[in-house]
C-alpha cells in the first residue's frame, strides 16, 4: 500500500495558478450520435471559418491577460473533422503570441476533445507531432462495449466501441494524463461498476465520472446507482486500488456541509472563461451556445460579445455575483451533503422557466444522496481496513476549520454520557442516569448519516463498542481524565477552572502535535485573577474559551472590575505565543458565530433519549426537551432560539456576545430576551481584542 491516497482525486492537467479557458466551436457536425451529453441537438452543419477565428484571437490577445496560463480548447461536434482549420488557427495563435511577446507565448496549451474515431489518421497524428508539449487530446470512451455502444452510435447505427478501443493504447502512449470523462444516465446505470473497472484495465487510471443533470431519472435508479457504487467500492478495497486509480464518485471532498466561505464562489468557471461559436459570438461558457441548449431555449440572448466588437462587460455583470449561495434555495443552502454536488449555471438557465442562472436545477438531488451514501461506505470501510483516518474525514475537517466550524446546516449533537459528568458551561449536573449503548448507537447512526458533529460530555471509552475515533468528534473532558486524542480528527477539549488549572498543566495534550483547547470556567470571584489564569493556560493550550458561569448575577462592581482586567490583558504581549482566547481573538468577526446556537444548530441528547437545546435545559427540567427522538432533529426557518427572533439581538452587531438562551430563560423567563447584564458584559468585551489573533 502506498502512502499517497488518490482515490477520487483527479490530476491537474495544465500549468500552475489561474488558467484562462478559451473554447472554439469549430464545427457542429459529429461522427456519432450521443443520447446523453451536455451538448444536445447538434443538428445543422456549421463550420467556423478562419477569418472568424483570426478576429477572435486578435481581440483576445489585445486585452489584458486575466491569467498566467491559457488553454485554447477546440470542440465540435467532432473537432477532428476540421484538423486543417485547427492547424491553421493554432499556427496563427503561436505566431501572434510570439510577435506580441505575450505572456501566453510559452504558457499555453491546445486541447481537443474527441470521440477518437479519427485519432489515428495522418491529419491528427501530424498535428500531435507538430505541437508536441503544447497539445492534449482527450478521448471519450464510456466503459464496456455494452455501455459505450448504447450511447456512442455511428451514422449507420452501429456502435463505435471497437474502433475507439483499438486506438486507446496509442493515445495512452502519446499522452501522460490517463484520464477520460464518463457520463451515466438512467439507461446505462447497470453498467457502471463494470465500465469503471474496464477503463482501469485498459490503462485509463483517472475517471471523471458523473451523472447527467437532466430530468431523466426513473423510480429505482437511485437504488441501482448506489448498489453499483457499493459493489465498485468493495472491488477497490478488496484489490487495494485506492493509491493507483481514481473515480470521481469516491472523491473525498464529496458529501459534507459547505460554509459561507466556500459558497461565496461558483461551482465552475462560467463567466470567467470564453466560448466562441462558429459565427464568432462570445459566451460565458460552451453550455450557453445555441446547439448546447434544448429546443425551447435560445443562447443568443446569453452572448457576451463577439469577435467584431469585443466583450460586452455589462453582459457579464450577472456572473460577477454568481455563487453557490446565489443559486441555492433554503434546502440546498442547509444541505448536510452539499460538498461536491454539481451545479451548472448553463443548465440552470436552460432548465428554468424564467431563463435565469440564479435558480438551481435539482433533478440530481436524489442521485447525489445515493452517491454520498456509497462514498461514506467506501471511506468508512477504508478506515476499518487500513486503520487510517480517511481523506474524506481530513477534507471534511479542513473545510469546517476554514469555515470557522459554522457552515450552514451543520448540527452539533452533544451526548450526555452520564448525569455525573463535569459541567462545561453554566449548568449544574444532577441525577444518576447513564446513557445506554442502544441510545448511543442509534444517535451515532443518525449523526453519521447526517454529518452531525458528535460532542461527548464525559468519556465514552469502555461504554460503547461502535465509537470510531477516526471520524470527526469532540470530547469535552475534565483535566483529570486520562484519555488522549489519537489523531487529528479526534479532538479533546479540557475543562479547567481556578481549582484545577495547575493540575491540568501536565502531559495531557493531543498526541498528534496539534495544540489542544480548553474551556476555562470563571465566575465573579475569579475576575481579579483572570490574568494569572490565562497566563498559565496559554502555556499549555492553543485555544482558551472563557465561559462565565454566573454572569447574569454579576453586579455593577463585578462588571467594572471585569472591564479593568480585560483592558490590562488586551495590552499584554501574549499573541506571539500562538494562542487564541475567545474574548480577544474572536472579537467582531461577522463570519464567526460566537454563541453556542443551542436549539438552532446545536442540540443535546440525554440519557433518556430525548433532545434538548443544551445540557442546561435537561438538568433544569427533564420535560423541557425540543424533540422526542434524535431522528426528528431539524433546522427550522422560524425558531425562537435564533438571534433574528430576539427584538434585542436581531439588529445587534456585537458578534462577541455568546447569546446564551439558557441565561435568557433563567433571568427573563424568555429564551429570546437577554438579561441586561449579559448585554452589558458583551458590550465590555466588544472593546477588546486588538492583537490577540494567534492560534486561530
């Protein structure tokens, strides 16, 4: 077994840094009829003339290059029908780039996407020889003969597999990137497993596979799809193929939440690339060209200029703000498996009644869910068989970290392992119940399926057999508990206070070398020694979260004292120790929710199996649950626990405030009404945090 794991990760084809993609549709004619592909209705024969291409090149090379590297992409129909024209165009491009001393002169690639029928002809082979090191040809072969010939049919009605298969060895020998694109639809799902394995056996090691966006799916397709993927997963695992081969269906980046950071960008580069049709009109990508659209759509309204007048920047304004969030509805925005779910602005336009790029087509929603289930199965089995943390969990971890552990739709599920646990917040445990294995395992099953983050209050070690520490979890433990984290996704947070701090400065840290975090519980009597407490804690912990246990009972004198202490600490030179303290380092960050979001995206399962907003509600009143079962947990639009439902908090821009709904309930009797003390303390904390930015 190799150390590198590449399953699902496709190689980067060209260059480093940003890449500009310029696509010439040189012809709309084709040797084959393809039942399902993104470009449909290739009917009338149209051919680009050289003069149109020349004018387009002249314009594109006259403007400021938007990238370091360019791909000049030639498509059809079947572009190899027009090799003489392509050769003429690329000769002109090379000459013009050289004469202009253009940055792309040595940083360009010519790409031709072909069905392969004419690959072994003199015209294609001479072109490859002439443009060696600056040309890449992609051959589309769909899998087994049955799968390929079902979709790739010649004009006489016969399949094209035999002709394509014969040229694959030559193609692989000439080009180092062993990759092809495969698309599956309803009729050929049953060939999926065998087709991927067949392509691997042919020497094509990287398969960019996906299902079509169109509304073609039938009842039962999701079951076929999932079963085929699970059979393929078992084949990979049994033969230990994960370090040599890849297929996009098992991409480790697929199947978890996406946060605001990731949703600010678009899924692809539409609007930043240029596609040119046979008449010289410019489009934001090839999917908007007329022959790529369905019969009831017109791409003409989506052109963004032409080779005569150049680019119309006003026509591109719609794409400036195009992002995942802009096209998502509430369901997609809070989806628990959003990562890796394909979105195509061109198909959105084609599919929508109003012809807009800002309404996401969702015909593949159930297929995405089936793929994610199979993907999770593969990576969980991978961990079981290798003993390693899977790349899927590593990518999930890095995504959540990048989004400050607050991506839309992410739910934290706190487990009260037993009523005698050590309190991590402003509540007092009571009772003697212990969570049963059945309750725990049922909750963990739901948490895995929905990508919830399990947070264990008390050590589950020895209690349950089904706990896999190779999947993301948090354990909030007392400093006297001897449990140590075992890897980078098994995170331990220690509970300390003024009585236990000295004891906690010991060997208990994450064995993987990551700085551990702690919850420092303070009360009014600790304010005077807060300097000492933080000073000692920051030598040990990379992150210090200060929790004020009795804040609603603080007096005016307590708050004045707190203000003076924070002022002194804010001027103290601790930030060079790479430590973060929530009061200082998280100050005024609109993208980071400091509050625990209890009852909104954070819930607690108690030993009785019921779901509470947080442990405090359970220990105060066992009847104050919000859901009777873990499977009923849901994120709701209208929820009195949210900031927007509070007349005091709705328009407040103090992002430092914890907004503790339990404090609200105790002090004011309403979960959405904060106590005046809580607001005043938050206002004090808002004033500090200048240089305390380390360790985030």
